[in-house]
């Protein structure tokens, strides 16, 4: 960690009586905050790529003499998420434009402050990778959060997708294909892979 001191220069005209003008401070990801974009990117990478929780990161930072509250780190992550939202939407839209898409979900416990306990939501992984047969889709993964794993969540995520959807043996996918009320489902060809039982 290091402290970057920024001193905006001041300008004045010696030949006139105009006011003193000071240059604006450089823009930051957190408006009015002291954290640099590099620090926030480091914390995001540590949280999402290296599975280092914000609580653990506050302890690591405190060990380096930087005392930052965990709620502050959480607000920084919210600012970072807002900044990259457009890139995320573009990546998901681009992935849904390819002919083949893999989709799978995993349970995600989420704290529900109203009920005072956690509830089970879902993280859906949408993935493409055509490298094996030199196809057009590059390796990419985008995660979509949803409250559940029912048909309405699947339909909402795959709106506009046309092609082969590779999934596991979850019954909701099969029921979607036969449901005539679902818009766009006729453009899906679902390939299901069931997990083999092992003893």
C-alpha cells in the first residue's frame, strides 16, 4: 500500500487582476473518496478471483496499517459493479449471439435482513467455448444472479438467445421446450447432459 498525494496546481495571471484558478482533482471511481481505482480493482480481484472475503481483506489491510471498515469495502464493490455494468451486459449479449451456450446454476445463500436469516438464491453460469472445433465463440463465462431456478428465471435470462443450449438433466429445461406459452422457446435446441452415478 502507498499514499498518493495529489496537489492540483493553481494558476494566476500576473498581468491582469483575474481570479486564481485551480486545476480540478483527478476523477476517482468513488466520487469524493480517497481510494484509487487501482486499490478498488485489487480488492475486487482478491474477492472474486482469489476468494478473499471483505472481512479477511479488512484484516490484511489493518496488518499493513490501513484501517478500512468492511462496509466501506462493500460500497467500493458496488461502485465498481456500477462502472463495469455496461461491459457485463455487452459480454452477455455477445455470448448469447453465438450458436452454442452452456448454462448451469448453483445455490447461493443470501442474507435476508428482513427475515434475519439467509435464503437460497441461484448463481447461473453462462459459458461459451468453441476452441475444440475452432468455432467462432471464444472462451467466456458470465454469471447471472436470480432469486430462483424456475422456468421464469431461465426464460428471463435467455431472452433473445437462438441456438443450442447445453444443460444438465434439470427438468425445468425439458418442460420449457414443451411449453407453447414461452416466447422464443422454439428457437432453442436443448442438449441435456445427465451426471452419471458413481459408487
